[in-house]
C-alpha cells in the first residue's frame, strides 16, 4: 500500500492511497469531504489509517485538503488580521475563506445584496469552539449528505461573517478549546465515514454502539445509551473474572445483561443522556 499526498498547482492538497489490488466500489458516487486549512500536511497521517483509509481505497469517500493560503493576495500570504474593537489574538480574514469555498463548489455564495442557495446535499461547516455540540445525531445527518466542506479555524477566531453568511452551521467537538479546527475536522471525517454504506465490514457493528438505539430498547423508553461493557479472553485475569452470563451461551440472557449494563454505565458516566442530574 502506498500513501500519496499530492500538492496541485492551484494549491490544493490531495491525500489518497494507491493499491492495484483494490476492488472498485459498488457505490455510484462517493461522499466528498473538503477540508480548508492553513496546515494541509496535518491530515496526511490521521486520514491514512483504519476505516477512513479503506473507505478511500474503495471509493466510498473522497477527501480533498485545501491550503487556505493559496487564496491570499499579498506576498506574505496573510490569512489573519487584528480584531476590530481591540483585544488579544488575531482573527482569520473572510476573503480567503469565501473564495476557497466558492472555488471548491464552483459557484458564488453571493453577497449582502443576494445570497445564493446551496444544493440540499451540501453542508459548509465551521469548526468552532462557539458552535453547536457535535453528536451522533449530527453524524447520522451528515452521513446522508453528498458533500461536506469543513472550515478549520485558527488563532483567536474567525471573522463572524464566515459563520453568518458562508457556513451553514458551526460545530464544536466538546466543551473545551483547541489550538485549531484541524483535529476536530478529522474527528468529523472519521465519525461520518464509518456510517457510510459499505465503510464497515459488518454493518451490524453500529447497531448497539454508544448513542445508538439498542435492539429491543426504544430511545423513548430508555433515552440515549452508551455502549455496554465488552470482555475477551482470558476468562480470568489477575483474579478478575468475566461475568458468567457471557460465557454460558444463553443469548437471551446475554442481551438482557448487556441492556442492563448499558443503562447502568450511562447513568454512571453520562446521566444527562437519561434526563438525570449529574
């Protein structure tokens, strides 16, 4: 297997794998991910492994990394400037971000006089600590799209006109602040890719994961659940034994045990998912 990172003349940075033995995808059209960043090399490693790599090889997902600095106009390739009103840090300018997105989409998004509508299968997402929380429900919604454009913020923040008039939504991956949007964008790509049809070898793998609806247990009745505990061999390690119910071979009892333990773990680690106070 050979990983190829190709910088094109227009400034784009395409990450792909080549394998002469790869079978063609059964999908008519791959989902397109576009990542806009000032650090395109960041994505060479995180997107070269596991399910994401296999999805690219199979033609299920296409990932395009765009260097934002290619849309600057000065010799210093400046993408940021001081904030109006004063304050600490620098702010990403709107011009290169608007122009980068428009080039990728092949259309103008308009201006204050007339805003152009996007296709229903495309979302432009600004990765921002001030955004809505990224959840499994968001993942399921994104997995139904044809194209996802991810804007990676940096510095103190991004000009608000990007959030208001370019991005279709702002997303954060947790209640904490990171140095940039590249790592959150990689998280989004990974989470969404694994829900694309054909990305997982066994589609049943996602049925009883954390934040999914468990078989035989409705969300309305139980709320959102975390995953149940997992065990593997050896059956005993340093005196800690695998629960007997998992070894007995009674599948009905195993299913009952897993549902109960999932509920217990959810109430212990994420009680808010059950509508309880932490």
